[in-house]
C-alpha cells in the first residue's frame, strides 16, 4: 500500500495539519509503502521534524489486518515506532487518545464502494501516546498519524513506462538533409520546365 502526497503526523494532541510551532511533519521518500502481512518494516517513511531527520518503522510482528469489512479495515499497529535524530525506538504502539480509536489499532478507510480492491485509494488514521517515563524522554506525548495512499498494483501488473525515442545519429541527419535537398532540386527543376 503505497503512500501518496499529504501524508503526515502530528505531536501534542492535534489531528489537523495546522502549523503550530512545527507540530506536524510530512512523510516522504517511501521505501515501498505499508505491508499488511505482519512482516517487520524498517524506514517506512522518512521525515524532518524541527530540523532533525526521522523515520517510522515497526518492531516485532509489524502491521497486520485484524478485521476488514466493505471499505474499512482495522490493522494491528502495536509495533509502530518512531526514530528521530539520535533518539531511537520511540514507542507509538498504544494508548489511543481520541474517540473512535483503539490502542494499537489503525483505522483504514478505502474509497467508497471500492471494497479496498487493488487500485483503490485509502486513508489510514491512528492515534497513540508515548508511555509515561519512557526512556526517549517523550513520555505522555500524544501522536497522530494520517497516511493517504493507494492499494496499488503488484509489480507484475505494472505497465512499463513509454520508451523515449533515441536521438538520431549524425549520419541519419545527413541522409535526411540530402533527401530534402533532392526534393527541393526536383521541385525547382519542374518549375523551370513549366515556365
């Protein structure tokens, strides 16, 4: 599931992307997007926050589907973590803080009527709180994640890009100019014969 433009996260308890003291960061440079098969994922997306680089990753079982129905799904995100600057493995796998969210569970909504089929757009929303007293120093900080993406085609279904025609070699240009010269010569000769 590849991320698209406008994916972001916030810190401090806001679920909107309003810039308040740099309290949100865009996600970019996907390394392949989300995998929902439970495998551990490193460097899912990278970001810059207050001038320091960071990434979102998973530990343990990774992300996996808990349940799915129609255009929605619930995914296990209990292994979600954030690396930021020199601080590694900030736990973002639980302690949901907003109505409609369950600790360690992400909510996926796909395009209406798509059934989350291949090619459909989706939005993943997730809230978590860093545990109090965490070694990262970010204890009790609230985190919100929003990823807009596409349940994109498998590599076997990708259409190769159109090939760009090669630039003609000098000899090709030479033949083309010679041909144009001959056409011009014949047209001039014909015009003189008619006169």
